[in-house]
C-alpha cells in the first residue's frame, strides 16, 4: 500500500470513529432526557414500594441498564398515536407497543397454567399499536415449537378476559407490562419491534399513567422472549 493510500485509509478510519462517537453521544443524551426517577420520599430516596422502583430494581437485577419511565396525562389513551409519541418523546409511533395477555382456548384439559413455555395456557404478546395482530402466525409458531407433536387445532389464541389478565399479571387494563408480572407467563415479542432502527421501544409501566421505555437488545438478552412475526 502506498503512503498516500495509507494516509487516506487512516483519515477514513478517524472519520468513522468520530461518527460512531457522535451516534453514541446522541443516544446517551436521548436516554438522559427521558430518564425520570421515582418520586423521592422525605429522606430524598425513592419509595421502594412504588411500581417504578420495583420494576427498576427488577430490570437492574437482570442487567438492563438503558430504560426510562415517563408519566402521561389521564387522557393519554384518548389521544392519537402521534400525540402519544410526543408525550413519550419517542422517535416514531412504531416504538409505541402494548402487552396483551392471550389464552389458548383450545388447549388440552391438562394444560391449565404457564409451567410449560412451549405449551402454555397463556402468553403475553408484545406488539406495536400500529400493527395488526395475526393470531394465525402465533398458532403456526407454537405448532412448530412443539415439533408438530400437538395437533394444530389445539392452538387457538384469544384475548384473555380483563379480570383474568389482572389476576395473572397484577396489572389493570392499560397498565399491563410483561415485566414484573404476578405469574411467570411466557412472552412473545413481535419480530417487527426487534427490527426497529432505534433499538428502543415503549410499553406499559405497571400503572395506567406510567410508561416504560427500554433498550430492545437489552430486553431480549434479559428476558429471552420468543421472537415471532406476529403482524
């Protein structure tokens, strides 16, 4: 390699390094702007009994370092997705997701709980608000997951009744999150969420007016959900 070519390559590497540094700094500033700590108590420390504190501790214990909580107005769900995006300071509406508890209404009589992740009575599906859930894809995934040993007709995923969802998760309607549930329900995340350029998504935070944003790659590593093309 000539001296001129070597010099050009060195300059290109320096430019690429600067670009990478700028991208990292931008991500860190964004997360810093989003971060909201739990309301301090009189002694200045967060109340360990709050939902936010409990979920924060759980995430930290799982090795998740990049997450944020945000309080939203009471009429949050009456607003269009673009306004919700603005309230959360998300980059796009594609990052706005929800956790849905689904029940297999055709499961065999002996399948009554979530003890077998491959053939569970219930699943929590994490999907984008802008997406249309395709339960047929979930059925096909579970059929293949069980190596076709269970008849496909034994998989029929439907939305669980609200009171059932509350009992299983400990969270009320519009507050459901797949993190820190009362029951260890297997989680399925839509493949589309894992392909977002931002590597960050928002979902319920355990209270109706509390939302949780989390780094997608860290969520996948910490909770090992099934990744399925759900929409």
